[in-house]
């Protein structure tokens, strides 16, 4: 048998898992102590382990500090609970959010130490502005992925030359993003910008957020990984980029809105090649009793219905396959 010389060699591929706010502190921390490190992930654990890499927003500190800052909610988990992340194959987290300094600088610094010891890479916060702004370059299966983390929350927490803090970004400040994104774009095959942005419980992004996401794609971002609203928002395919305006909550102990249902969301799976995102699959999930599981029955139907409706407003149309929904980029 003679094979045609025109047969192309298969391109390297990766399966990336993205999730929203993951809060392992407070009652979740207590539940883990009473069970085990795998408990928060329920029957989603096998899927978390099947991806090539997972990225979440870590909405808590890992600290023993009691030096809380004055605010309504302060989140911390015992440092050993970092093993929840390692057991779930979560190797990358963004710390650019409004909770990473809940227990002052000492809470942030201990969290960084705990993550480093567990070999979990992080972006979006650090011991100074250089470290907070530093991107990650992830190398896997011959593909290089760049990751940047920003938040428009807590401007007073912005890292300085000799001050720990977050990588603060005012929505619309494209000039600040250019300083990191453009040099990174030249070094990687795929670029992800993770944004903890906007107010809580907002069903749709504001026009200025949509415009800014479009600017980021035009600048060279391939995926916008949004979070902060505690509820998922629609998905847009813009030019050659993929925008998750908000990925909702992934694990927490929060009070649930009967109308907005912040206990419903998705695990977002992106199949990528060097040339970009090829396929997106969404696994509907449901949070109950400090544990995330695959959604079933009416929970599944309502979660899917809402995502289809919100995404259709951006011209994104999805189909169902088995227990998930998918579309092609």
C-alpha cells in the first residue's frame, strides 16, 4: 500500500479545563476536614483528571493568619487544603481577585508560599508589581500557552514596587494590557487573559466590558476567561477569539439566589491546537452541600437553556451531545 505524500501530520492538541470562582474556605474548609481532599469535586473529579491542564480563579487564601482586613467577607482555608487542587489536577490559578488579601499581606505571602510548595503556578498577585504582573508560559505537548491575570476589584490592593498586591486593571485601560500582552503574544501559540471583573450577580456584561473584551482579542488574546459575577454569562466568538464573559462559580458555600441561581454553572473545556481553539464543550454543573457535581434533570435543562439563550445574543449557537453542550470555534 502506498500512502499519499499529501497526508498531513496530525497537529499537537491540548484539552484545557477552565472554571470560575473556587472558594475553598469557610464552610467548605470545614467540610473538607470532615471528609477528604477530593470531596469538593464530586463526580466531576474524573473529568478534571482527564484534561491536559486546568485553570481556575482561586477565590480564597491558604493561610493561618487571623489578620483580617475590614470587609464584609473574608475567606481563608487551612494551608493543607491546597491538596484539594493537586488531587483535582488543578495546576494553574489566578490570584487577581478581591479576596487574595483578605488576611493582609501576610495572608497573601503565605498563600504564595503554599502554592509554590505544591508546585501550583499562579498569576495576578505577588510580592511586588513585577511579580503580580508577570505572565505564565505553559509548555505542553509542543504547544506554548501564555496566561495573564487581572482584576478591576480592590484598586487599593494594587501591587507596588515594594508592596505586595494584585495586578489591578481598570476596564478600558488597554495601554496597561499592551505592556504585557504584546511581548507575550510573540512568545506563545495561544494566549489566555483571565479577568476577575465586574459586579456580582449581573446576567449580562455591560457594553464597556464587551468593547474591552473585543479590544483584547484584537490585540492578540485567544481566550478571555472572565469571572466575578458568581453567575455565568453568555459566550461570544469574536474574530478569531473566544470570550467567556463570566464562568460563574465552581465551588463555594454561598447563599443561593432563587432567581439568579448562582449554584449553577459549567466546567468549560477548550480543545486547542497551535493555530487556536478548535472546539468548546460545556459540562453543566450544580453546587450543593459544598460540592460540585454534574447537573442532572431539571438542573441540567435549565442551566443549558439559560446558557444557550445568553450566548445566542452574541450569535453563538450550541448543540447538545450526551450530557454536555458544544460548539466549534
